[in-house]
């Protein structure tokens, strides 16, 4: 892995970043959910590790506008001392919160190479010791943990109790399915790198709201209920007016339902809506706001409503027909309906 660029094989066929999907066992091949109308040409990237924080930033950028590609792979300050790096690879967001004594890193990327690159870019911003939070157990958010542990032996890695359990009990299965899926889509380098990862679960867990002191500022870890997974974590940074929500919200692509709880997801988002700050960092895509989250909540609620009208044994043909009507999109909707029936109990 060179330091100045990412594995081109990560890009989708049209050069747009391909979203990670945790493949279901025996499941349907879930394409990434690129917007069909998005045919923006790929732009050459500026130096991957450079930091651009304008001195006169007002913290009032037009986040409703599509993010220009030159922001990719650069730290962008979205609130005082809160930076987001939107990776070209997987369109993954990593958030960095700077305290006086420690910095918080939200999510660690997918393997040692990506995480080491991420650490180098963090070190170009701050020399503070890290604290890590995993928003959930999926490989693109947690398989970089080992690199952070190597870089700092006493690193606290926080996650919901269910995140730790998931990585301990199902991490190897997730790795196997992910590697298989990458090989099938001819991404051998990434597959080999994921195969080589030492899976490191969080060493600090929470179930109730938990406050972390970064020195001069506090962040709060919150579990909003089951949604994208059974153990999603939301990170609130009150003094910067920022909330980091992980994959319970996605921008630029429909949310991923493979490990989700579609019948509870909308309610979890409903409960989190009043807590959201001005800027909301999704797990993938551009920074959004509460209005965007409310709209996505409505689309997810629609999946649940339609699922509840289907008979328990509905076959794939029935699901596919029902999914066509869903505003979240046919492919995401299909998986959402499938998961809704599987988790309906
Ligand atoms: Zn993700």
C-alpha cells in the first residue's frame, strides 16, 4: 500500500467508491447502492495526507451541497476541534475529536494498512494519545483496531457491550464472508489484508450512556436501540454541535440492512432525533443534518410497514415485488424486508 493513494480495486466500476457490505451467508449479492443519477467523473486526488483547515472557517458550510471530491481523504473541520476524514475507499467516515489531553478516533477502518495510513494522517494533526470508539462491529469500522493497539499499547477501545461480543463470537465468520466476497469481486489485495488482521474487540464497553473526558471537553457514548446492528453507538460532541452516528444513517447510498433490525430501526432513529446536533456524521457519505435523518427514518419505517403486511413464509419473489415500491430503493429494500421477516420472531 503506497502512502499516496488507495487501492484502485476498491472503486466501483464507475470509479465511485464501493460501499462495504457484510455479506449474508447464502444471501443475495448486494451491489453497492450508488445513486443511479450520480455520474460525477472521478477527480485526481490531492496529496492524501495533507490537512486543510481554513483559518477563517465559520462552521457554517453548506452541508446540503454535494461534497466536492477534493475533500476526499482529507481532514475537514466540521466543528471546533472536530475533524472528519471521508475516505475514498468505501466512502467511510472517520471522525477525530481533539481534547486537551487525548484525541478521540471514531472508527478504525478495515485493515492494518488502512489503519496505519489513518494513524499517520492523525499524527499530521495531533500528537495527543488516542482513545478509540467503534460505532459497531463491522470490519470497515473495527478491523483497524489492532493497528491502534500496536501504535499505543494502553489505548482504550470503546464499544457497546454487544460490539465486543459480536467481534469475539462472530468476528471470524464476518472476516471469512468478507474475504470471500472481496475475492469474488476480484479485490485480492484487500482480501489478503483483511485475512491478515488480528481482530481486536473493544477493551472498554458500555450499555448506558457513558461520558469520556478528553481533557477540556467531554463526549457521550449512547446506544439508541437496535438499528443497523444490535449494538450501534452514537457519539455526541456537545461543545462542537456534532453527533457521530455510524451506519444507523448513510448518505449517498441506502442504509445497509444485512445485520439490521428493520422493525426497530425507525424507532431507534426517532429516539435519537431530539439528541442530534447541528452536524451529523454518518458512517459513510457526506455530513448531514437532522432533517436528512428524519427523511431516512421515514424510508426505513416504510420498509418495516411493508414487511408487516407480508406473510411469514413470503418467498423471494414476493419480497422482490414488494421491494419495488419502497422509496429506500429496490435492492436495500429487498434485504430490509428479508431481515424484517427473519427478525420478526
Ligand atoms: Zn460501514
